[in-house]
C-alpha cells in the first residue's frame, strides 16, 4: 500500500512508521520543513495547505497529528493550540482527499481519544456510548467531525486511544521516576478508571485496521481498564517500590490546572468492542503484561 502518514515524529507516529516500513508499505511522510528524503512531503497544516497531488495514487492516510494533551499546563492559549493543531491538520488532509477526486485514497484513519466520552465513572463504555462534556470531549467531537467530512470518498475510522504505555516517553516516562523514588501513589481518590494500551498493541491495531472492513469509531484501548490506584500499585509491584504517597485532588488542581479535572481525576472505563469483534488479538491484554513489557 501507499500510505500518507501525518504526525510521524511523535511517540505513536515513530513506532508506526517503523512498523509500516517493515511491512513493505510505501510511505509519504508529511513534514513541516524542507524534505530531506524522497518519502517526505512538506505541508502547512495550520493553513490547511497540502497539495492534492500528495494524495495521488495513495491507498490510505493515517493522521496522528496534534499537540500533546499533557505537554504543558492548560492555559487558555495552550487549550487553543491543542484544538487548532488537531483541526488544522485534519481539515488539511480531508481537503486534499476531497480535491483528489477519483485518485483519492480510499481509507482515512484519524486519531481521537477516549476523552470523547468525558467522565464515565464505573460504567463500561464501548464505541456506541455518546460524547461527554468538558474541554477534551469537545475537542474530540470537533476533531472527529473534521475527519468525517471525508466519509464517502474514503472509509473513515476515528481511533479513540487510551493512555499509551511505552518504554520511552509518554505517561510512563513521567511516572516511572516518581515510583522508582518511592513517591508514587493514588491520584485523588484513585477510584477513577484508567484506560490504557501497550504501544505494540496500538501499532498492531492500527496496521490491522488498515485492511479490516471496519469504519467509524474504534476504541484503541486494552481490554481490561483498571482503577488508577490499581494502576500505580501494579507499577510499584513491578518496580519493587511502595506506592503509599497519595496526591490529594486539591494539590493536583493547584499544580496542573484544568487538566486535573479532565485528564487525571476522572476517567473512562472504555473497552475495545469493535476491535475484538473484528478479530484483533492483543499481545498484552492485561495491565500486568503491558507494564511488565514497558518497565522491565
């Protein structure tokens, strides 16, 4: 397949790019600088600028672009950057797909997040669950609506990812030093659900969906979400460290701002119903297996 990849420099994009090359696919990697290799194509997503020719002869587009949700404190300016980075990139890709006419790719996989559902408490949610409230849910709704404009000419899938567990960077990159220092513990009540997926399973699921006869929303999450206090306790068990120092909700709000009430103190008990029905099998189906891979 010929695949356009946007967001190739991030945690997910770097891993997926390597896997797609190993699979033998031809890549067109979108970059916001002068191209350095034959596979790179320059674009300006903030200005919705991508030449339709970039889509000519392409089979599929994978869109992983967007500023990090946890990259900085949530000021009004950074919230705007989080939203604009997603809408600009997605609209630029969809505009190019629609402008390419009969030469357009037939598949678009576009990133989203389980934050779409808002805070779901203890309720188990699959892809049919409605959108929730709050900033993150609003971002995801607009993000997915931008991708849906390509539905018809292309088979559109929106990938609602949980927390991705990796050996480098991401959530564990921030938590590992704290837990190893004996400073880990539950966040707030610790009762909120944490939806996670191991990086190799996220990459494998994306590759699977490129060829599967699936469209619409797909939860890219492990099949066994756990409460946050269980998550950090399992980290402590694997790293042989105590996890007895809780972080009170008020302290998290002071330290993190709005993200505390949307990305830390609440959660989603989201399950990958569409993936499992389509026949995907996880290499790391339990938190213990995923953390053991990532931490050891």
